[in-house]
C-alpha cells in the first residue's frame, strides 16, 4: 500500500513521463508502440493470444532481443488500446528491468518459448503491486492527455475521435 508521500512521488514521476512523451497524431496505440520501439532500439510485437479467465487480458513478455505484448483478440477496440498502452507503460516505467517473478500460465501461453529466453513477464494479475499501479496510472494519464489535447485545427475530431470514435451526428429535433 502506498503512503501519502510515496503516492505523491508516484504521481509526479508518472505525470512527468506522460507529459514528456511524443504521441502520434492522430493517436493510435500501434503507432505509439512503433515510436516506443524506435526509441528503445528494439522491436515490440503485438500477438493476439486467446486466454482463459485465469490469465490476464494483456501480458508483456520481454526477451533479450524483443518485447512482445500478448493481447486478447476478442475485445473491443477501446479495451485493446488500453491494454496496449498499459503494457507499453510497463516499458516506459522500466519495469522490464526489475527481477523476474514466477508467472503462472506462461508455459500454456508460450509453449515454444524457453523460460531461459524470457527475461521478464508482466501481466495484470494483482493490481495492488506497485508496478501495476504505476503502469495503470501512466496508461490512464497518456490516454487522458490524448483526450485533453482534443481536436487539432483542420480536423473534426482530432486525437479524441481516434481514441473513442467519432461522435455521431445528433438527430435533428422535429420542429413543433
């Protein structure tokens, strides 16, 4: 559990990370991952993996040469985007450099991948873990920033429209 002081430190750190990021315009999680991969100098690949309820809907697997984001394929576009940004947030926060915990279900998800090859696996299993709280906060602040920066001149809906979809036209009210 975070104390008041550590919570404020976390907010300052994560807010600074969020505000310092280059975001694609219009915002797209896949393009954001491509920018992050370029910045890190290593590929980030998104792999659709069908999982059961016992395994998180998103998982970050870091190897010596690449990062892999495993994502549930049958989810909504908005949920998928949040999963991708959350897993990218783990990389931005440096969680891929922390000691590797034991991850249940890894062999079932990646049967052909040697456990020795995997350096780090991060999944949304326990939200009380500080790394999960930090990644979730950073993902939320990034997506909030996309919404806050709003429409770009010359475009109808700007970044917000690409994040949540373009607003539908209001039906005209009948004149009485």
